[in-house]
């Protein structure tokens, strides 16, 4: 029997006032109901904010290093459960078990890292130009923050928003994506068992279109941190701008990997396969355009197709599977629609292009890893985020043409360059329009202790992760203190 999970408000698991629940289904086997969650109403969200607001002063008054100890304790609890939480993630979101385990470990590390930040929440002391004056800055929490997260990294993203928000002294209301709330439940269980005071973290589930507005416009909300699609993110910002509250948006990508003629072909094709297809291409940092120097294009494309054909697609719970399903029918239909558009606009399919059917495939949302060539810059599949296992390979005349094409999209999240030419590497670091600038590694695959975020339409600026993550969740106060009177 699948479990029904409550909202988490004031330290209790409670039912929504609607009395209704919704299902979450295993995308690798649609016969399997994974869990049920509350269909919350605006009333439930209001209640969560009231509770969070009441809990905030006491939480902020707790010494930050002690808040950190609670986060570290939660990390330890989660670490002990890593295998079962990973299995929860694979059943609900579809990524393979090793990928899910890696993500749980990432969440553990994030909690530990920000736990440590509790003892490092520093301001600065700066010499005053006046006699007998001491000048310094320190951080104040914002109050109550609202966190809205997507389904594709169902534990890492909630963790990398919650941890800096909490360590800075804010209380939190989080709404996880409806397709994958279970890992947020697991994070909250760990925090609760670690001894987090009641009301400090609260979770409401339910569809973004039904309760999203209250999560943004409730008067208690002092900041909104959102990761998801551009469409939803930009809609949120229109509302938060009116209220003048801090907003952090992490949105789509159309990430390039540029491969120069000196790159080792075996390494380069491995990196592109990894960046384009692992996690079914459902990473905001996935490679969706491989821009290959003409001189090596044919050899590169041949080896890439060979390796891609060998990828094993199936249930992420099974050993030896490389690529799991799309997260749901809607996402699969989007991917298939883009494949059709690619064909219609004149791109050439090198491999894949279809939904996988027959036997166990019929019960899941499986799409073949797909590669297009003859993709021109103005084509839809060269410009729009697909968020699935679809890659465009494009020959470029030389390095400069590669940079130009890489930058010729509205997004700027991550980019990768594969070469040993140091002068080109430096030129690329200078010229590439991306927040995450990667060399000789896949465009996807970043670490929690460094800032994360994009440029152009991908992000709004304030970085997540790393020590700067608390900049969003705190406000600096400046003190001038005359001590010689
Ligand atoms: P999404 O549809 O934009 O949803 C993100 C979150 O917002 C979900 O919790 C969703 O709830 C909620 N939401 C939906 N409509 C809302 C509204 N009107 N008001 C307030 N909240 C609302 O994105 P997704 O489909 O979950 O995730 C895929 C997208 O995320 C891709 O575009 C990907 O590039 C992006 N992404 C970006 C990053 C990054 O860091 N740059 C990382 C991961 C993913 P429901 O689930 O109930 O609809
Ligand atoms: Mg969505």
C-alpha cells in the first residue's frame, strides 16, 4: 500500500483543508503508485506562513553555530538512510539508482557544509575615516522565505535552498514539485528528528497553479527562491517585483559543449554522452548542443552515435541501466514533439528519435537517446530547451565560430570546452556567456561548495550554493560605532 503523506506544519504531519490528495506514479512502471500527497489550498499555505512567522524570532536568536549543529545532525540521519532515500527517488523521479544515490550524498554534503557555515557567517570590519569610530557589517536573516522547487533534482535542490536559508536564521515554507515530493519529505523527517524547533521548516504540497500565488504574495514572505521553467519563474518575478521582495530564479539552459580538433575523441565522446543523456537529459546543465570543429566532425559523430546506441534504457532500479524514463507523460510528449519539430525543420536524425515500446517499455515513459545533425542555429531544437535525451551535433568552422554559436541563444547556464590549447581556454573563459564555465568535463556536474547559477535568461543573479548562497538569504547591516567620546 502506498503511503499518504501530510503537509508538515508546526512540526506535525497534517491533512490539507481540502480533504483531497493526489497520486505520484513511477515513471518506469505506471502501474506502481509511489505515494499520495495533500492537495493543499491557499488556506493551508496561509497557515504555514503564520506558523513560520511566529517561529522566526526564536530561531534567529539561536546562536548560528548551534543552528549548524542541527543541520549536521540532520545530515547524519539522512546519510544512514541514503540507500532507501535513493530508492524512493528512483521510483518517483526515474533517474538510475546510482545517480539517485549520488544526489542523496550531495544533499548530505550540503547540510554538512551549511552546518559549518553557521560558525562562519561573517561580516567585515573596515577602517573608519573618523577618529574613534569602529565600523563593521553583520548579517540579519530576512524573516520567512518561500522555496519552490522542480522535480529533476528532488533532493539536492530542496537541500541547497533550505540549508542556507535555515543557517542564516530564516524560517521556511517549501513547496516541492508535484511530480516528486518524496525526497523533500525525507529531508524534513531528518531535520525534525535532528531536533529542529517546530515551525522552522514547513512543507505544503499541491499544484503550483492552485497554491503558487499564495506562496508568493502572502505578506509574510520576505524572499522567494525558485528553480524551474522560465515561464513559471518569469511569472513569479512579475509579482514579487511589485512587492519589492528578493527573488532568486534558476531556470532553463541550452548548454553547449565545444569540441576542438585537438581533443581526444574517446574522452570527448564520453563527455558528450554523459552531459547529454545521463539523467535522461533532464538536467538544467545537460549538454544539448555539441559544437564540433569541422576537421573532426565526421569521426566524432560516428563514435558518438556508436556509444549512444550502446546506452541501455530502462527502469533505473535495474542494474546496468544507463538511462531511465522521462519523468511523466507530459515531459515525454514534449520531448517527442521537439523531435518531430526537428525533423520537420530539416534536421537529420543520426540515431534514436522514438518512444521505446514493447514488453516493460509499454508501462513507462522511455525515449531513445536521440542525436540530430544538420541543425542550423535558427532551428527550434537549436534554441529551445528540450529537457530530454536529445542532442544536436553541429560542425563549426573553428574556435571563434564555436564561441559565436555557443552564445547565440537566450540562455546562459553552463558551457563546456574540450581542448588542450591554453590560449583558447582563456579566450573561452573570457567570452563565453555562461554562469558555469567548464573545461574538459561534462557541462553537467557541479559541486556544492562553489556558486551555482547562470546568466542571460537562465538566472536572476543571486547565486545558490557555496559560501555566497547566504547572500540571498540575509541582509547586511552596517554599524558605525564611536567609542571615544
Ligand atoms: P516548473 O513547471 O516551472 O515548476 C517548478 C516549481 O514551480 C514546481 O514546484 C511547480 O509546482 C511550481 N509552480 C508551477 N506553477 C506555478 C505557479 N504558477 N506559481 C508558483 N509556482 C508554480 O518546472 P519543472 O517542470 O518542475 O522543472 C523543469 C524546469 O526546471 C526546466 O526548465 C529546467 O531547466 C529547470 N531547472 C533549472 C535548474 C537551474 O538551476 N537552472 C535546475 C533544475 C531545473 P507543480 O510541480 O505543482 O507544477
Ligand atoms: Mg512542470
